C-alpha cells in the first residue's frame, strides 16, 4: 500500500513537471490526495486540477528547469550500476538470506554445514534429527 502511494506521488510529480515544461500550465492529478483536512473519500475528488489562470512561466525559466532536470538524469545514468553487478548483488543477498534461515537445499550447503555435532544427522531444512549415524558399541 505504501509503494502504491509513493508511485502515485511520483506519477503526479512527473505529470506536473511535463505539463509545466511543455505547456506552462499547472496540472495536478488528484490535487487533494495529500490533504490532511479532507476525509479519505473526498481526497480523491476532483480527479485532476488544471490552473490556467496562474501566471505562466517564461520560456527561459522552463528551459533552465529542463536543463537542470537533464543534468540530474544524466548524472544518475552515469553513476548507476550496470545490470550484471545488480544481478550479482541480488543473487548474493538471496543466497545469504537462505543460508541465514537454513533454507538452502542440501546440495547447496557446504560440507561444514551438513556435519552436526554429537553424531546427529541434518535434515534438508538444516535441523538436527537427533539420530546417531555412529553404530552403537
């Protein structure tokens, strides 16, 4: 639910930025969605708000804002990780979680993890069964 709200807020911001840069108008999708004074049902009314009476920004300020946004996007693109390193880090994190919670498959467990103290054998979940693998003497 939280990610839906964040996604909605990002969508609102993008739509406002594009309408302001291209047309010079103030367009808001769900303008009351963040209002604390309205009930939940009324927060989704009206669906949009278009303020044509607001003072239109001059073309120079819109171009400066576009250039600034372009520089931010370029910097994010240049400093972002490549796809292979993201996949590798995600796989490492996944494997670490499986190992931490003892959920790794038996073939993935290393030799020192499968051996247990006191002659107990390990189950596929990594839990000791209490059975002795050493014959009684």
